[in-house]
């Protein structure tokens, strides 16, 4: 399977799931993306929300 970058739609969906307090594993199942990729976005959002 080849890697494809996240689309803006996917990033937006991850952000909405994050804002709704969904677990990473639920987002992975919904978007069919890797846990590592999804967690990177979650981590970025956590850091960005601190400022």
C-alpha cells in the first residue's frame, strides 16, 4: 500500500473528532488511516490548544 498525504478534508475531520473528544482509535476506524498519522495530528492539536 502506498502512502498518500492527508487531504484537507481528512485533517478537518480529524480536528472535528478531536474537538468532540473521540479516541484516536475511533478516528482511525472511521477514516481508515494509520494510527501514527492520526496521532500526529492529535498531538499537534493538543500543543496548539495550549497557546
